[in-house]
């Protein structure tokens, strides 16, 4: 979509923001909030931002299933692989460290990482999509200088223990392999919810989601003891309602405000973070909880 239509959108001053629902507004907004806090309080960028889906109670709908399965029907695996690379949507070349893999071999095989203050983490189903959007935001804000030249977004999901983490990692890997097979996709379409079906409003009334992130500040003053910033974003209620809130408040922000990056850029395929503080303030008034602070 970016390759086909970004230049046309820019020439028409049309602002297009895909993935501004549960994927991938929470990851993008919390990352932007942490980076902004680091700049305001420490005058520094971020080295690594570890993001986790910390807690979630929700059931997917038929539309969600149809989207996931439909991707494999519509595109060859080569295009999916290319688009899923963490920096594939960046508007500028990725930073030098992006191509250097620092992930331990054991973590690559088992998918589990233990992080102080975040707990046990494993592979996230939506992490790949979130990473592409957050890294595009990195590229749109002052050509990466605002987020920092060493910035890297690492997405995970929080689990109870290492064993659960390994199971989740393996299940996701096997699931993707199975979805590559047309007969499996055909069967899945008939066994799961159909588009238009899913949890009722009453059934999803007690749903919730909480995201937590931990960022290491890119500190040149004392690289041996870098400061850390923690962030939390939470919502009580349906995930589909949350997506509706994101869409509605984004539209209002575009219509009524001017002091944010999206208007300054002028048009093209942008990200939720480019709607900035006015967007986040409206979301908080609508019930989204956001908290960012420098850790002791």
C-alpha cells in the first residue's frame, strides 16, 4: 500500500493511518510516550524498548480470524516474509544495529526471555505487526533522531513461566506453518467463527487488556548504568470498543487540532503516534489509562 499510494497521498495532503486499532495503536502510542518522556526529562533517546502484552482477557471474532487466514490466501509467502521484517515500513534506512542480531541462540529456539520488572516473556502473535508500525514512527519523527539512533522495539507477550512461554512460541510457529497449507485454511474457515460472528457486547463487557513496556535510555554520560523508563497502558472493556474509540478520537483529532506531527508532515501513510499529545489526551478522557515514569 505504501509503495503504491504514499506519494499520491503526500501530493494530495491526504493523511492515511492504517493499523490504528488494537493493532497497533497501543504499542505505537506507548512507545512514543516513553520516548517523549525520555526527551523531556533526560534529554536522551532510547536504546531498546521492550514491549509486552502483559494481561489480556478477550475473545476474537470471525472478522479477526478471516483477516489472519485471508493474508495467506491473498499473498505469497515471499511477500508476507518481506512485509513482516521489523524495519520493512521504515521511511528511511534502518539504523546500523538493526541488521546485527544480538538475540541469544537459546532465545531464538525457545522464544523465551526473562526481563527484570517485566517477568517472563515469549513470542507475541501481534508483535511482528506492531514492530513494523513502531519502527515506521521512528523514521517519521525527525528521521529517527527523536527516538534515537540506537532505537529498537522488541515485542513480547507476558506468560506465567518458562514452560508456558516455550509452548506459546512453538504453538505460534506450528500454527503459521499449518496456515501455509490451503487445505488447513479451508478447514479453519469452516470450524471457527464466521465474519460477523463473535462475542456479544455482554460477553465482552468484562474484557480487559494491559500493556507494559520497559525502555533503556541511550545514555552517553554513563553507559555502564543507563536509566530505565517504564510505561503502562490499560483498558477495561471490549477490545472492539477500544478499536472504535481509537478510530473516533483519531478522526476528531485530525478535524479539530493542528499541533501534531501528522499535520506537519502533511500527508502520506502515517502512524498513530504522529497524532501525538492531542490524540492521547482524548483517549485518556475516553478511559484509556497511560502511565510513564523514570524508574529509581
